């Protein structure tokens, strides 16, 4: 993992994503212990635990990652046309192109949020009420 104190914002954001993935995996495995399963099977007994772990990662690491995404960019090393053109091209690849690093990372975070929503729906299907779901996610009135 990159040194997050000296690395550029892209490296820090990628390191934060890696850290969040590792924490989510470790937390989920702990929540489902002693099985330590790699393939998590969600059922009535663990649906709220799994949703809580994913939501916690989004609340802590997701916020950090989003903050770092705003810092990503390339500055031209000089005022010449080549430097400016290259910086602009790299900046697009990093930030604004449809398949940019920023968009891919944001897509990953969005997919985690959708996962929490799907787990919340599954919890409702298992008969949990809104109060139980909100309590498990440490949120009031989550819909």
C-alpha cells in the first residue's frame, strides 16, 4: 500500500479504496465468525449485520475517499503547449472521461450504497421493521 502521507491524491484515494475493501472484508468475516466464509450468504440471521458493516465502511472510508477524489488532478509542469496538453489529457483520464479513475471509484462507492439498499430491502422482506433496520444501521428514518 502507498504511503498515504506523501503520495499524490490519486494514490491516496486508491489506497483508501483498498483499505476500505480490506476493512469491509475483515469486518464482515468477523461479523459472521466463526465461519470466516469468503462467499457471504445473507439470510434473516445476518442481513442486518452485513448491511451495518457495509454502511460503516461507506460512512467512514467512503467519506474520506470522496474527499480525496476532489483533490485528484494533474498540473502542467511548465507553460509550454506540450506540458499543458499532456496535463489536460491526463486530467481527463483521471477525472472526467466516462471511464476515468474518479468515475470508477465513485461507481464502486455507489455500488456499495446500492448494496446497502438491497440489504435493507431484504431485511424488510425478512420481516424487520423500519425501526429495527434504522437501529442496525445507526440511522434514524433511513429509507
